[in-house]
C-alpha cells in the first residue's frame, strides 16, 4: 500500500535529511535526525473537517516546532492520525476503467459511507491505491483544508513536502519487504490513543480497511475487535495471521 499517500513522489519513509512531522488529534511530534520535539495542541483536532480554531492551533503548533530548526531547504515527510482521515476499500464493478469513472465511484462511495452531501464530499482530498489486476482498492481521504495548511507552512519555510500519509499507511509501507512471506489471510492493526485501524488482506488483495474509536471508548480489547472485523470480512479467525504495526515507527513489530 505505497500509493495511498497524498504525495507519492518518494516511497521510502525516513528519507535521509528529511524532517518528519506527525499530526495527532492533540499532539504534534517533529523529528529532525535524532532530535524529537513534542507539542501539545491548545485545541484538539476532531474527526471531520477542522474548523478555523483548530486550524489556527495546528498552524501555531507546527510553526513553533519548525522555528527552532536550522535554516535551509528541507523535505518534510508527514504522517497524520488515522482518526483525522477516512479510509475504506473501493470495490470496482466490472467494466469500470477510466480514472474519471473510478474517482467518481470513490466519491460516491464516500458519500454513502459517511452520509456526505456533494458539497461536504468536495472538502476531502481523496487518493486511491489503484493496484493493477485487482478489484478492491484502498481509498484514503484527508481534509483539503488540512493539506492546504501544510503546503502553506512548508512553502513559508522554503521546504518541499515529500509525502503525506496516514499512520497506518506509513506502518504498512514499512513492512513492504516482508509482504511476500505473509500468510494467505493477513490482518494488520495499528493502535494509538487516537483510535484503532484494522486492514485485512486475503490472497494479496485488500478486503477491509477501517478506523475504529480508541479501545478505551469501545470498552473492549484488541483481540475482540480483530475477530469482529474478520467476521465482517467473511474470513475465519483461525485462518488469519495477525500483525500489530508499531507506532511510532522504529519500534519492533510483533
């Protein structure tokens, strides 16, 4: 799943010399080499389209972190909490081929899943992982105003944005080298204080991708949620191999 990045010019996370920015609902993390700085947002970001107050707090926090870095051109690599994004699996009907038709189908499915009006759907930037020869494609959407804010901040420092990914996509991409050895049914999960994202692949094809609220709010545990999503996907739990993706990246993966 390397392509559901909003900008896919670079496929390797941790590009030498890159500055890494992680955006959570209530906290920012900026890493430059071995130095990592944290910032607690004065106004948490909620799911959906951020309002002006949330965007102002986010800008202030990012600029506070960036202002202490040495001057010079940089590449900024950004991860965004899955709780701030939308994700699902786009099922392509037979005969649908053109990029325009596929994009229109993705927007229509997003409206159905999230109850959007056409105007609300237009406020999301949507990207698809159009893997050849499959009929199930991961779809990722981020608020357009969030992307515009990040581009504006990066431009103000003379930086370029290498890519913007959700945490789950970033964690999955870090495992690309091991995918050839995965089980027929592989279940990936990424749990943070913001939420729980679960993605299921069967025979090399993505079947489900969903972000749930944090486990503490659901009143359940990870094994129960994994069993639930496997049942929804029509896959027997005993036929699955489970992978808990580490976050932040760099921790050992089970």
